[in-house]
C-alpha cells in the first residue's frame, strides 16, 4: 500500500503558510509546463491562482518575480481564455 499523502486544507491557510503554499503551487505548475504535461499544469495553475489571489499586496511582493511573471504572462499565453486543448485559437 502506498504511503498516504498529507492533504493540506487550502481554505484554512493564512499568513506565511499561504505564501509558501502559493509559491510551491506556482513552481509545481511551472515544472509540469516545462515537462509538457499541460493538463496537469492547468490544474496546478488553477490552484496556484486561487491561492495567489488570496495574498495581500505585501505578501504578493514576497513572491519571487520569476514566479509572478510566469503566473501572469507566460501561463496566460498558453492556458488563458480562448485557448483550446489542441493548441488552436478560438
């Protein structure tokens, strides 16, 4: 039997734990994107965005710039509204 994963209740995170989890999710999404696992990346990116939007402006400033840039621009280019799963524009 595989080991049980520790499930984190994302709704209860606050402060530094929320910041840490948001950064972790953005990094995970970025790694999945680099590995061309777009479906998995899309799910992880959605979780990261939900967490990122809950951060205060001061906490958002603590997120490394490379992660913020990827989340806002690079990921929007590939996963934004109007994109289809097969790479065609709508």
